[in-house]
């Protein structure tokens, strides 16, 4: 009698036993990881929100808008410069004269471009009695900055 089986081949039962043992080992590792997991999703979310709020506070505190003073009809700007500097703003450059157009405001006014209303309000708070308005057409002076038209008292 000759045997048709290969004596060197690994029996199928041995392969199945190895696969079952591996499945049990992986299941045990998974159960162990699930049981010993110690993270709290709410705590992680709260910590991330706190980091974002701290970063936003630092950014808003450090990023003061640029301010440009414009003298209307030769109004003195020294008082406005002192008040803005004391509030942490840095008035830029020499004050320019108010252009012929648009019509000059009657009171000290803080002009803002699109999206800069909150910055203009912050500047206005440093100048008591000033108004806040959108930048009118024809006022190209101080482009890209918060323009403050200083009017004589």
C-alpha cells in the first residue's frame, strides 16, 4: 500500500487550531483595552474648547487694529492721539487733512471698512463722544486702517 498523503504537509486541524488561538488572543486584547480604557469624551472636548478660547483671547488682545487720524479743518489731534495711545492703540503716521469729498462729519467719527465694525467700536470707546460709521465713498485716506476723523470741539 502506498500512501497518497504528503507526510511533510501540516494537517488542516493544526492550522485551524492556530487560527482559533489567534482569534482568542486578539479578542482578549480587545476586551482588555475596552475595560481599561480611561478616557472621558466630555473631558477631552472641554479641554479642547478651553484651549481654543484661550487662543482666541490671546489673539484678540494682541491684535489691536491700526488707527489713522484725519484732521478735519485743521483740528488738533494731540488729545485723540493721547487717548488712543493710553487705550493701547497706535495711531499711524501724520494726520492727513480731510479731503474735499465726502462732506466732513460734525463730530469726531470712527470710520470702518466692511467687517471692521467691532474694531471701530473698540476705538470709539477710547474716544468718548465719538460716533461710529461705515467708511463713505471718496475717503481713500488711511486705506485698510480704522480712520478717525477728528473734529474741533
